[in-house]
């Protein structure tokens, strides 16, 4: 199992009641997004997963039984996957994982973000790719040495309403030859995956996977929050602001859903995965909104001496040009701020204040 977890890491992430936060009513706005955005809708629901492992003699053997719960979020902008091994007597060692995927109109590709945490180990990475002739193929590249890289390929094949197959493949010669390690056979059990009523998601288990203090510092942000936000683009008027933050991935991450406004058809919505990236040694907060042509944005940063979490958005190696802040204020208020950054100066563009309900 250690090999599986390390391999997953190497390629590297709604409401309490459905009527509590309309951002999590799982509806799909078919008029807002093109048909290409619907290519992963076959996956929505709950699935039993048979994980098969390649043996030294190149035969295949059933290895793990798992459960996958798949949701459409952000008006159908994205697909959220929560994946968990069944029946393990040791929750810390259980294989758990998450993915977020959305269609990027500008690149004409699906973008996949994944996080499969180990013990006190977390970090996200991405793949991208397309569907063609009923088959989805998604790729990433990892540099091993100055002259060698490994290409990873994830494939979705034999797709029907009730079943499909996922397999991995790796190439060290620029795709001329491929080697497979695992196959997942998915069988549907429910058309719609249930959503928990508490603040802990499927994959949380007992929250024992990431006890290190960096992960524990994020715990004050968990919960159901309501308040108001002022945004520069809306002339700083008060707007209703709701945020539900859930523990997930064995306690290694939080999945956060925010909504501005009351009308689910016109509200602004965001999903984010907040964790401590043990590879970068920085806190990581990846965001995607329900706005057309928006892209996933990864913020990285640290807690300041006064206890607020400052995170910066970087593109390539350019200096940061924007960021966001999480801070606990007086009377246990949550302050959530977005800002632009230029010449060492921050300029606020969002300012939200919320209380935990």
C-alpha cells in the first residue's frame, strides 16, 4: 500500500443541510456551460471500486475495495471526487483521496487537481487532457533528473451508466512505451451521492492522519459561517456571505464552499481546498469559482506573527500580484479578505466578516 500512496503523491486536492447553502444543491446550469463541461457527468453518484494491482509476473490481482462519491458543484462548473478505501482496521493507513476537475475553455482541456495524502503529508498537483471517441486521457509530467522525466497518464474507458474502468500508466521514454500499475473497476450503487450533515466529509475517517501542528492550526476555520462581504467591484455594498468549511482527507485538509448572494442561479460561488503543503513547506489554498472562463488558482503562504494566514497567488516565477487572508478576529469572528499586491503594498478588493453558526 505504501507504494500506491507514494505513487499517487508523486503525481500530485455540501452544506450541512441541502437547503442551508444553495451553493451545494448540486444542480447543473446547462445554459451556463457548454456540452464539453458535461463530459464527466456520467461519474456523478456513488460507486463501489475494485482496485487491482499488477503482480511481478505481470498478472493482475484484486487488492483493495473502495468507495467513491462524486458530486457536481459550482452550478455544474466542476466535478468533485471523494475516494476512500473500505474496511481498513487502521484509519491512518487507509487510502483516501480527492480530485477536482473542470473544463477550461481557453485551453480546450479538462484540468484535474488531486490530493492523496499520506501520514502528515499533503500536497496537490494537476493533470490535463481530453475525451476522444468515448475515452478520457489525462497527462502530467514529473522531472526526475535533469535529463529524465516521467509522464503519467490516467484513462477513463469502457464508460456506461453503471460501470467504467480507470487505469494508470507511466512512461520514461516520452510516451513510446507505457507501464501500468493499477486498474480501478467502478460499479454504480447510487445515482446521487449523499452529503453529510456534520462538518466532516467522506474521507475524514477519524481525522488522525495529519496530527502535526501545521495542520492543527487550520482547525479554527472549520464550521458553518454566515455574515456579510464588501467587494470593490460592487461598490463596497454589503452582500450576504455564507461559507461552509469541512474537515476532510483524514484531517489533512479542509474543503470550503462560499456563496455571495441568496439566489442560487445568480450567486457567486467558490470551492477551495485548504491544506499544509508538506513539499513546499507552505500553506496551500486552491480556489475555483462558478464564473465562466475562470481558472483554478493556487495560493501559498504562512501564518503571520499576529496569527493571520496570508496567502499569495503566483504565476510561474513572477512576483505575487494578489492574495487572500484568513484571520480570526474579536469575538471569534472570521475575517476573509482578498487583495491585490503591487510594489509591496496590499489593496483590498474583498472584505468579509462572518460568525460561526
